[in-house]
C-alpha cells in the first residue's frame, strides 16, 4: 500500500458476478477508445484506405482464431463459442459494405468511419428490449475495437503477461479479455458496466475468479496500485481499505478458504452422521462428460442420469448401439458405484422435433415421460435393451419417470420382461439382478406408494414435479412463484408418507429433485429417513459436511418438530436456526 | 435472373434471435442469390447477422423473404425450413 495509506477508504456497491473474496493491488487496463480524428481524404487515398481496412480485417480474424484456439485448449469449447459470434460480426456483409460505401461517399479516414458505424450499431442494439440482443453489443464493440487497434497499430495491455498478482480494473472487459486472464496472476476483477448473466460474468465463474461488475465509476475512482478488496459474494469493492476493514476481510478470507479446504477434504469420506448412521450422496447428470466433476466432488454414484439429451437436436432417433455405448461408458467410469438411469422423460418442458408430439395446452399433465414410452414401445424397448446390455459393465439401475398408478408400472415392467426374454433368446447376457425403481413425482403415486412399493426395488422422489402437482403451482410461471414452497407442510407429509411406506415394504428411497440439494433441508430429509440424496455435483461436499456434523437422533428430532408446524415460514425459520447450530459456516 | 418472394410466419420458438439467426445467416451465405428479409417497412440483408438481429423478429411475426439469383428457389426452401421449424438443428 505504501504511500497510498493516506487515501480515504471508499466502498462501492455493484453486481456480484463471481463468488469469492480477493485482495490486492489494482491494475487498470486502458479501456478508453484510442483517439480517432475526423480527417477528410482525397479520391486517390480511397483505395489505400480500403486496403488498410481489409488488412486490419485479416489481422483481426487471425487474432480471434488464435484466441479461440487457446481457449478451447485451456478451457471448454463452450467458451470458445463466444468467438464464433465475433467472427460472424467480423464477416458481416452489411457491416463491411456500410464501412466501404460510406468511405467512398464521405471520404473520411477508415478509422473515423469504422468508429461511427460501430457506434450506430451499438445505439440500435441498446434500444432493443431483448436481453440476448443487448448482450450482442459487447460482441460488436469488442470486434470494432480490435479492428481499430489493428488499423492504428496499437496493442492492448496483454493480460497473459502480468508479472504480479493483481486485481484487474476496467470500464468493461470483453469476453476475450476474461478468457485471457490466468488465475495465477489475476486475483479478481471489477468493471464499470456489465450484468450478472453477461459472458464475462459466466467466464469469471468458470475460472473461479471473484468478480464484481456494474460498479459504474470504479475505473475512474481507482488509480494503478491502489489496494482493493473484491467481495464477489456480495458485490462490494473497497478501495484503499482502512486497517480494521482489511483485518476483517483477511479473517473472512481465511475462514472462507478454510471452509473450502475442509469441504475438499471430505471427498473420500462417507456421508455418515456423528453416531455412525450412513446415507448415500450421489449426483444428477445429463451427459457422461460430467463424470469427472462427479468424482472430483466425492459423489459415490449417480442417482439420476437423464437420457433426454440423446433425443434432442437431431433428426433421427438414437440407435440401441449408440445408447449402449454411452451407458456402458458411464457404467465403467463410475464402477463400483451405482448409476441410476432414468428412462426417457420427454414432454413437459422437454421436446424433440423428430417425434412429432402434438402441441398441448397443458404439457406438464400431458402425453409425456412413461405415458409416451408405453404408447411407443418400439422407442422404449430400444432404450431398455441398451440399458440391460450395458448392465454387465458396472452397477446400473433403471427407473421410470412420472408413474401415476399401478397399471402403468406393471405395464412398464411387462415390457422390460419382454426385452429381457428377447435378450436371453439372442444369448446376450445382462445383470439379472438389475434394480428397477419408480419415480414418485405424481401425488397419486405418493398416496399409493405402499402399493407401488411391491412392484419395484426402490423409489426416487422427484420433488420438482411433486411440488408443482401437489400445490397446483406451475413452476415456470413467475407470477405464482411465491407459492412454490418445498417446505409446505403438505409436501413434508407427502415425503414422510412415501419414505414410511417404502421402508415398511423393505425398499429404499432416494430423492433427485432440487430439494435434496438444498443444504437447509438436509437435516429434515435425513430425519425423515431418506436413504439416498441425488444432487448436482458441486453441492455434494457441503451436504456431506452437514450430515457429518450431526447425529441421526438430532435429525429425527428436527423432522418430528418440523411436522408440527403449520406454515412453510415457520418450518424454514426453524430449519435455518438448526442449521446454524449444526454448521455455523454454512451460508444460507 | 429468378426472383422469388415468400411470406412466412415465424414458428421458431426463439424467433430469429440468437442461434436461429446465426443459422439463418450461415445458410443464406451458402447461396449466390441476393437475400432480403422484410418485416413491415423494415428490411435487411439476409446474409448479415446484424441486419437480421436488427429486424427483431419474434416468434409469430410475419416476414417476407426475397431471393434473387440462379439458386433463389433452393435458397428460399432452405431458409423457410429454419423459420418454420420450432427448434432447428445447428449446422456446423
């Protein structure tokens, strides 16, 4: 800090874009546009200006392709995709023609015309209502500045060559700026503009760099070398903090790091209570690509492998071989842990074009999931056959979505038997003990769970739909979002009923909805007797931490108490209080 | 030179925004024909992503696609498909 010590502490409030706390010296990057003068040119200069423009375009294209290559090597291809948008802008016919034709007509330098054309586009796009279109401004701006820098022969501060650890301060960071940042040298970043869902924010999150955006004037307040605190959890930036502020944050940072480290240390430990009661924490996945993350976060299996993505974005139906190869890969990679495959759950909010599912007014209650599969046994059998064949390579299970009555379950099981019979005839082996489960997400199924339990090996509670159907609340309708209450006393009773009837029939129960991944509900669900929690990979450590910090008798007491309340509010308040007692570090 | 015009109501769920717009432009650029998209009194070069985005074509909007050139017929067929499909597949 040195001579900056006399400067006053300033606190700015912005938008939290990426969590974490960072402290360090500020590094201001020049984001002001290079000065471009309005200079008239002669007719003879026109061809030269055009060829300068063309050269700059070629250079820019080269530059973008290089960055794109670098990013897809270091990060994911998803992030590299942003640059496809940049290339589209760079190659845009209307844009290029406009620059050249105005250059010919108005006879100003190409720099001046370019800046003016870009300005015009930005103005038009910023007037649009659509969030997506508004965000294209940063693509246009980014490309425009790149071309301009090549025209003037000026290079931007290279973020890849930073020598010390800094906090980057800028008016705006383009996605390509963030992409070039290295975690080793960039502690955090803060910008004047930008929103929570901008590409820049998304990149910061995936790089795990704390960031605050939308600070309005931060780039004008901060001088190079000022000491900064970036609180990406709350969206706060403190410039030149006083001793006591700094101390407070240093302590908080230590606590935060300590907590993260402890969570990492939990990876190989089981989800076991202090008094030795064990449950299973498994993960929800959509594609085999997520398996490394599942294992890294210490999930002991997969509780929900969604298979819809096979059927999406394509013209034909996935073959048995293709599905077999994918299921087999997942089974092998996860072995000896179990993988629960959910059979096709189309409809509701998930559609595929090639199947020609007619438009429905009420799709969540329509022709979907198991209903669709039973009507199209050809598609269903292909999937079942692929799952059965892959079952030899690991520990697979399968479950049917949206079961609403016993007949459906029996019919699905009958089709499964036919597929097994067919495989036996063809001398193809499979796991004869493959466990079969039913998802309980329709209130009618929950009510007759004692009857359904006789037909399956396990239940998996799908809370998202169960809550929506039980409370008659469309979960995509924002106007009634306040009614979507996982802690509604009715939901608690329904869950208790499902678990109790399953246990008295001797089968186990998992949960794969959002509710299982909410730290707040863990003590309650544990106390109700849930056997398996299937959650998104990143939440696994925190949930383990909660379970490992309490006893099963404590959990049962909490569950008992919760069932006595009459409102969701009381239940939530009570759970928050209890959770604070169990794990004070958890933020809810 | 062939010139073909076709009025279409956009069925694509996102309208001609985001990826569908990019797809539209990619496909348009494969043809030699000049392509113009009109919405009301506004018009844009069908081969320009910025032009298409600036038209702000939402789902359910009526647009007019004009193609002029030897392969105008094929161009119209290909572009119409993107606009009419609810979730067009991306071509890479």
